[in-house]
């Protein structure tokens, strides 16, 4: 179940990448159809501009959300796309991109909530600028016939140009003459390492932008591998821009609808679900017993861990329930097409799972102790406590049809369950 949730966000990007591959494969025939049509022929001239427009959109989205990582990655993507479609010598450019781009994306991706005008943002911008200039100089100094810009640079700064040339010669002497073959392993390690860490970032945060960055690396490298470079770069960078935009939209949706702490849908998502329920439904309100006392005794961080544990168990509840964090220590489970009595066994099963799951409270000085010292002191030994929940369930009737009223009734039944001893499931008996 967990692996399915982890892999599902990658399906759409992979479908788009496959779609791009089909377009590149079928391009000769498609291009002829475009040229034969007066209306569509103009589109071919606009195709190279589309990636610029898409990445410009991601830059705007990044600036609106103070997402420095998205801004910098989009700018780098524009630079790379431009370099692959200009006078730069292709083979050397390709090698540098394949080596450095995954590492750059990996380095920039955690800057999700960093403004580019902060100290971190300014330092990052300076580092990227230095890297880009250095890469351009290195690639062009390798060429036998450098571009006009590089030739002017050599004439203006002969000593600095000689330093770059010496560095290039030293680099080649280390790597050998067959740079492509000998650097392929390093490039492969760079790609795999970056993709693996981005996947781990996503698994820990469930932020879909990491899926977008993961897919961006894949699309850029596929475009570099395919021989039909001009159309491949246009199509794959277009798809990369689309994937980043979609990933940003999905991330914004998650921020609005998903609770950050528990990863359960929040109140806004619950309200929309209530507005779209059918004729028959049951609603359960779930509350953690003695949570305030628990929080006061063990601290808010431990309380947050309890909330995460309760939510993780609730997310796997049976019976087709849709689960939400209502607020504080309260949760909601909505059972479409079920009565309260039909939903009760599933909630009893959930209550029992929570009750029988041991919760370990770590000692406050755990981080200060070495692994050999942990567990030796009785005073600071880990403590195991039992966490329980109380649950109230109600379903709609002929008199009570609105989900909001059923929710209030289930909340009243919940507190009746708490007053009668806690750690129990209580069903509203109707009117």
C-alpha cells in the first residue's frame, strides 16, 4: 500500500516522457504533415520557443511562492536548452551537462521555501553564475576553433585564458584522451546518485516537486542520448517544462488540502467530501484519549509523534472510509454508502489496532548519549505507553440528511463515549 502511494505520482511524468519519445520517433512523418498544412507549418517555427515560455512560467510560479529552488532549476534548464541549440560544440557541452546537471538539481531542490533575495539565495546565485561561466570557458577552450566571444576573452585576458587552458590540459591528462568512454561511469554515478536522493526526498516529504525534478533529470538526459538532437531537445524540454508546472500545481494542491504533520487530508478536503456525499453515509469522529495531559507530560514533539502514529493507522482503515484530520487531536472518517452500524466493526478494528500498538517515548538525553550508553540508565530508559482513542459514529436519517449535522451528532456521541470511560466506539441510536 505504501509503495503504491510512493510510485503513483511518477506514473503521469513517465507517460509524458513516453509520449515525447513517440513524437521524436515519428517526427519525420509528422514534420511533413506540418509542412503540407499552411495552418500548421507556422507551428514548426514556434516550437523552439515553447520550452523558453514554459520555464519562464515556472520561474514566475517559483517567485510567487518564494521557491528559490524552482527558480534556479528553471534558469539552469533554460541555459542548458539554449546551449544545446546554439553555436556551442555539442559533444563537450553534452558531457558537462550530463555530469553537472543532476548534481545541480539535487543541490538546488531542497531550497523549496527559500527566497532568492535572502543570503542563501544570493550565495546560490553567485555559485551558479561562476559555474556557468567556468563551464562555458572550459567547453570553448577545448574547441579547436573557439567562438568569437571566447576569442575576444583570450585576447583581453591572455593570462586568465592560459590558466583555463592549463587546467583543461591537466584534466585531459588525468582522464585520458578518450574522455567520453572514461567519463561515462562518473556520469552514470552522478545520475543514479541524484535520482536516488530525490526519490528519498519525495518519500520523506511527499512534495511532488521532487517528482518533477526527478523527471526533469530523466528527460534532459534522454534528449542528450537521442541522436536527433534538435527536435529531441525541443520535445523533451517542452515535456520537462510541462511536468514541472504540473508538479507545482499538485504541490500547491497538497499544501491547501493535505495536513503537513499527518499527511492526511485536512478540513478543506473534508468539507468538499461532505458536499459530495450520496444519500447514505456514516461519519465517525475520533479523538485521542488524554492527549492534553500526554502533551503536557512528554512535550509537544512527542505529542506530534502520537498524532503521526494515529494518522498512519487511520489511513489504512478498512471499509472504504475516507479519513481526515479534523483539527488538534481529532480525526474524521467518512463511510460512503454505509450506516453507522455497518461502519462500527471497521472502527472497532481500528481502535483495537491503536490500543495494541506500543508507543515508545525516548529519553530526553538520547541524542547526547553514545549508542553504547543508551539503555543502561534506568532513569533515562525508554518508556512504553499505551495510546487509546474514543470514537463516535452517526449516520444520516430521514430527519437528519445534511452531512454537517451528522458530523455534529457524531461529535456529541464521541464525547459521550469519552465520558463513559474512553477507549470505546459508540454509535448514535437515531431519533
